[in-house]
């Protein structure tokens, strides 16, 4: 008898609570429809510009008589290594001109004067990018 009475009380409470919640849910939906607003969300990344593909520079047929620029982008410690590379290259390839240049402003900055000089004088370039 105790079990039947407990089951009836539990079933009654269960149904009453669900009926109550259903009533609240319907009222909440009605209120939400009255206050519903349209929201416009913008993408903070925007639309990137299209990528312009450029072909790779052709390989040199030979190094003799060529001018090769070795460019340091300013990453800490890279200047020391590139100066050593320049010295070794000058020793190994005596008929090739190697020019060491520091690129002001690091990798992210475009240095128009340096690029114009290299377009005019360089046959090839070696650049060391950090990391």
C-alpha cells in the first residue's frame, strides 16, 4: 500500500510539474515572438583580396659572373649567420659577386629602394626568413 501511494504521489507531482512547465514554456514563447528582433552579424575578418599567382623565378644556368644578393630580414642572430654565408660563398665562388644587405624594418616592411636596387643589379637573391 505504501508503494502504491508513493507511486501515485510521484506520478501526480511529475505530471503537475510538466504541465506547469509546458504552460510556462508556451507563455515564454508567446512573449519571445512579441519582442523578436532581427540582428545583423558582420564578419570581422572581411573578404580577403584575390591572390595573384606569380611564377617562380627561373634558375640560373651558371653562377660565374652573376651578382647574388644575400638579404638579412632582421631576425635576431640571422645577420651573423648570413655574413658568414657571404664570406664562404665568396671563397667558394670567386668569379661571382655576393652582396650582403640588411633589410630595414624586418620581414613585414617593404623597402622599395632595396627592391629597385636588386631588380637593377641582382641576378638572384637569397633571403633568410626567421623561425
